[in-house]
C-alpha cells in the first residue's frame, strides 16, 4: 500500500487534526495502514517519554499523554473496522488484516511495559493520588488491573508467550468472522415457481423478488440474510424448503451442509479455546471463565451457572406446554416428527390461532422513517434532548443517515451514523460500535461522542418505505439504548466514558431497558401509524400485540439459557487433554435444558460470532444477567409513569451519564434505591409460576 502519512493526504489523520467527522467520500482502504502506522509510532513515543523521564510522576505527565495517544489511535481505526464490517470488499479486508496485527502487538507492548506499570503504580501510591478526582483515580486503578491482565508481572518467557497468544487470537477472530460472512453470502436459492413459496406474506415475496432483481434474475431469490431466512422459516408451507434453508443456515462455516468444509470454522474454534485457556493459566486462573470475570459483576462461574439453571427451572413447564401445542398443530398437518425447521412456522400458526394475530399485521404501521422519528420522540421525552439529521456529513452508503443529539439549549451531546438495512457485503446482526469517546481536552474543549448504529432490517421494496416487524422495532430501540449510553455520558476521560470500562454483564442494561417502550400504547402512539392512510394503530391490534407479548416465552428463555450455559462451560471446563470438544459440550447442555433434539447436522457454534469474534466469550450470560437489571429499572417507571420526568432524569444522571466511574451495582442502587430483584424479569416474561418439579 502507498504511504499516505500527512493529514492532508489521509482523511483519518485529517479528522484527528480538524476534529471533524471522517470524509467517507474520500476514505479508501489504502488510508488505513499508513494512519495506523503513524499513530502507533506517535503512541510509542508518548510511552517512551513517560518511561524515560524520571520527572514524569504526575497525572498530567504520565497518564494523560498515553491515554490521549491511545484515544487518537482508536478514533482513527474505528472507521476502518466499521467499513470492514458493513462494506466488505477484498481491499477493505486487506486493509483491516494489515492493521489488526500491528494494533494487537502495540496493545501487548503497552500492557506488558514494566517501566510504565511501575510508574503508574508509584503514582497510585503517591500523595498526589489522593488529590485526584474519583474519575482519574478510577482510570489509574483500572489501568493497573489491565496491566496485570495483560501479563505485565509474568516472567519474560511467559510474557512473550502471552503476547504470541494475543496476536494469534486476533488473527483467528478475524478469520472466524470472515469465514462466517463468506459462508452466509455464498448460499442462495433461486425460485421461479410462485407456488413453491406458498404461505409467504406479500412483504416476503417483494423482498425475495428484489433480491433476484438485484442479481439480474427473474422470480425470487432466497438468501441467508436475516430478513430472507426468517421469512421462509416462519411462513413457508413447503416443509422441504424450510428444511433446506434451515440446514444451509445452521451449517454455515462448518464441516457439513451444502458448502461443507469450504469456510470451516472448526479448527479455528478449537485453537481459540485452547489459546484462551493457556492465556488464563499463564495469569494464574484455572480457566478462561474465571479470567473473564475480572471485568464483570458476577463473582464466579458457579454463581452464573446457578443463575442460569434457576431460569431454566422456571421455564421448563411453560416451554413444555408450548412444545406440546406446536406438536399438536403439526400433527394436524400430518407431521409426527416435529423438528427444528418447524418451530418458527408452527409458533407463528399458534400465535395466529391463540391471538388472531401475526407480525405481518403490524408491518404497515411500522414504516422505518416513522419508527426512527418515534424513537427520537421517546428519547426526547425521557431525557429532554433533541435529535436531528445532519445533511452536511459525507456517508459511505445511501442507506446511511447521520444524526446529532443536542441538549435543550442546543449544545451537542453526540453524533451517530444509522445504517439500518441488510445488504450484500454487510455483516449480519445488529450492533452499536463506539466511534469516538467523550473526552474533555486540556484547553477545556470537549471531544463529543460518536457512534455507529448498525442493523439488518428488511429494506424498502416496491416503492414502499421499509416496513418493520415489531421485533425489528425492538431491535432498533435496543441498539439505540447502547448508543444513548455511549453518547449521553458526562465522563471526562475516554477510558471510562459511555460504555467503555463498564462491567460487561451490565453493558446490556441501557439497551434492554429501552426495549420496554415498544410495548406501551402511549409510546407506540408517537410513531405507529399506517404508512398509507396514517391511521394510528387500532386498539384491537394493540391488544393482540400485548396479549401475545409472552408467546413462546418459556421456549425462548430456555434457548437463551442453553446458549449461555454452553458458552460458560465451554470456557470453564476446557481440558487440554480432551481438547475443545465444542459439539460434545453443546450436546451435553442440550440434553440438560433443551426439550427438542437438534438435528445432527446443526453446527450452531460455527456461527457464534458473539463468543468467537466478539466480546462475549464466557459472557453470553450477560444478556440475561443485565435483563434482571433492566426489567427492575423499568419497573420504576411502572410505579410512576411511562414518561415520568423525575424518573427519566434520575436514570440519565445515575446510569447513562456515569459511564464506568463507579461499579455498575452502585449506579443501579443510586437509581433504584436498592439492589436488583429478579421479580420484574419473571413478571415481564410471564414466568411467575412455580419452578418445575
């Protein structure tokens, strides 16, 4: 790649100097590596100055220069990582892969720098420490913890090995996600017979027709992108088609299925688990699950397992009733061997039978532009902020819109890029990625938070706006909850601002908290209106939505427990003599908590991005753990009013604005006045009955 190191030649470096948003119209893959090289060198120089200058013993001379250099590096790389995820191409892959080893090496280098560690420790033990504010004290204590978790205290040989492991794990994580993206996109099924898609709603026909047209095909094209895959599994009457699509989806990136071995993640998973275990042992932990708890609320793997098994016990009885009902419906169609590819189909039929209600009934009332506007109105009422589109900012795709959040007085709180729709070359799922953290500069200026909010909703088709399902509406509110946590922070230091530094099993609290406003008439009336007639959501339809809220709740809870237990035990029980035993572990967990045997070909772990290429290794339980917090937090509004001003202000100031300046439990108690209770989660999930015998 060409060397582009001057700010005027490189949008990434230019952005740092001007403080402006990145110029995505100019940004190209060849800008990534030169920018990273220049900023790593800059950061290395900062570390060198701090560790060679004997007078560098204060916050301003020791902590601030390193933190600032690291922040500049992270800010420059964030757009590169984002483009790799949402605009995949061979050149962006090459750029990303060129940067990751360098970033990992630099992180290890700083984390294992004994001289810097000793200097920071001396500052912590010096009289000046007591004169620092609580935020700066926390930055110092967290940094010392992170030094130790990076292996700073290891003997030289072990330190070198730990660094090798970190480097290799970053390579494997990248390979895992790229295999999954390729495996997802290579499969497609072209259909020219309308009858083969019997049962699909018109919205799905339109989507599949648009898929085909985008490839210059006639008829309809099924892909493994979520809107397409879910539509077939939920509505297709042809069981053979459901089976084929399910098998293609559940065998992605594995040793079986239609592309067996082509993008196989099997060996990658085995090596990741072995290396994580080895790294944990080097640090003195018995296993990686224990190592992961160093930055979490939970106290031990045993506590987590007990929590999950308790949820399972409470879910078994309702889940069995739900499965019996699906089995009975399938039997009416002559199916006496209900299988995994039948669950979504008959769950939808059961919902229609019980509640006279289908997700498709709601789509016309949830046009994406109105939902987005409604989300902003909900946020405004809760936190007294305004959100408006920025028309002056270059974007990387026509689907993307840039928005700014401002206080009532017009001062800016943050900016975010919203990229809502599924498309080729975009990683599946939904996420919020911090682009830039809040930071108060030495001159008193404020570096405002920036974020990328990414979803994979059904795109606009047939000249209509994108019409969302209620599940997609909930996903949008969820991701925006993460965004608000990141952007509404008042913390001055970037390493503790927003979600940075927050215990990982508490980071889902603000996101799951926001989902609640998708279920109430008062909030839905802010945006739920028919895209053609502008008729508000009929009361009869709202009543059906409310009645069906806990449809299949026991089944869904067991599924989440299954995934969480699998992740926990995979990392806690790893045995170097036995190896990873990924499928054996999953099968053992399924035998314990699953009510329907999975097909032998199912390779769910091979696509489990959260734990193999994300931040949830030995931490997937965090979704349920944090849901206890979020449900209990929302119950404060149930006790007052959905838009109670004082309660909203208290959640803003005690949770959203505080970042990681104190423990998540302390923030929760400051908001709620007590420690969390599981009661609200059980009530919201309809699981308040007795435990299974």
